[in-house]
C-alpha cells in the first residue's frame, strides 16, 4: 500500500516537471490594424431620378462596395491569424 503512494507521488511530481518548467518565453506584440481596413464602407447615394439603366449601374456599384468590405474583413482575419501564431 505504501509503495503505491510513493509511485503515485513520484509520477505526479514528474508530471509537474514536464508541464511547469520551460525556458521558452512568448512575447506578444500588438499589431495595429491599418486604418484603411477599418474605414466604413459607404456607398454613394443613388441618382435622382433613377432610370432602369441607372439602377443597373447603382447595383454594380453596391456589389463593388460589398466586395471591398469583404476583402477588408478577410485582411483583418489574416492579421488576426498571423498574430495568434
């Protein structure tokens, strides 16, 4: 019975040495996100009066604004992934 306690305590102490002692130091540096990625995505106002042709051009403009915002969000995710590694 006493030898089982000694083995258990010895194993426990060895586990502590494996997880508690390290010489590696991690230094986290905060990298600011560029202002152009944080800028709000504001589309232009629609033309007044709007014709059917104007509507097509305005829809294309809105899709371009959405694509730009998605590209900015992807760049922010890449920065965050780079910082976490």
